[in-house]
C-alpha cells in the first residue's frame, strides 16, 4: 500500500489479529493499521491485511535511554522491511534499570535531565539510521515529579525534537491522564508542548480503574472530551497525518474498534 498522502489525515486503529476479517470488511472506514506485535506464523489474515492497509510500526523496539543491541536493531530493520511503515514509533519510556536488575512499568517516564536527553537523542539517531525511516516518539504519562528533574516534560520533548528532527506521536489519553493527576486542564498542560512536531495522535477510552482508584486507559470508545481535545490539537499541528484508535487486546470487540474509528472520523469531519 502507498504511504498516507501528504496533506491528508488518516484515521485508523491497531491491528488485532482476531478481528482481521471484520477489518477487511470495513471498506474505506479504516485508513491505516498500527502493528503492536509481529504477525504470528498462523495468522492467515495478515497477508491480506498487509495488501489492504498502510501499516504503522508501533512495536517495542528498545529502551532508548540505553544503546540498542545488534539484535534489537536487526529486529527493527526486519519489521520495517515487512511493513514499509511511513514512520517508525517508539516511546519515551523506561522499562528496566540501567543494570537490568529491575523491571519497571510500561508507563514509567525517563528523568527529565540533561543526561537522559543526551542518551535518548543519541540512541534515537542510531535507531532511525538502522530502519531507514523517520522516527516518531510517543509521550508517556507522569504522575509525580522527582527532585532530580532538571526541566519540564514539555522542554525535554521540545529540545529532543529540535535536536533530532524526529516527529512527535502525541498520545492524548496519556496527556489527559497526566493533566488529571496534576490537577490541571489538558489544554493548559499542553500549552508548552511542541504541537507543530506532531505527526500522529492516539485516542482511546478512559474509565475508572478499581485498583488505581482513578481513571486509566481502557479498551473502550474515546469519550467526547478526548475527541474534542484531538481536534483542538489538530488545529495546531500542521504536520499531523494520522489519528489512531489505541486499543490492543484479545478481548477487544470489532464493534468497539469500528465505532471508535467512526466517532473519530466524525469529530474530524471526515464522514
């Protein structure tokens, strides 16, 4: 499939293998699919999916606070060769400690320090060169500040994107959650973010989490508040080319994916 055309916004979703038939029957509703995992060897629907949709590489490729291993770089090249993604995505996340003795949560952000900024920049350049495609980086929600922090998240991101030339994958539910737990409005939280660097946005549902005793991302349709925020960002993001419904789960229903894409398209006036 050709890349998403310049000057247009594609609305898509993550590829859930158990929904392959429904996705293929969706006609022109879905503009692209994001790949969170490589296709399984018994995924009979994937060859048809690859022929039908532009695919975005959203797999975990490596923790960019540390150098990527030769194996990780080769894996990234292999996935990009398979998908021919117009851009490759990674996260501003830390999954494990530098000595690899401890594993952290998926949503643990880096320390916003000069040292971490330099490490992320250097390793992002290596990854981008390895895959031979533009790199976009996704923001991670933060819930507390540490005394070691030397700059705000917005400053860290702006400097990273200015220094590397990478694009911004803005995860709006992450922003909404970070703003909620900081006690500010999402638009106020975003006021210093480099929205002019945004290439892709994620939208998703948000529901109360019993264990967290507060809101968290859920595999449900995005609420109107998230869609209104997406449109507000789009008006300030001239490079935006894709909006992706972010839900990836074996229990996800086709109805939820199709409804979420329809709602997002309607919010952008694309229906």
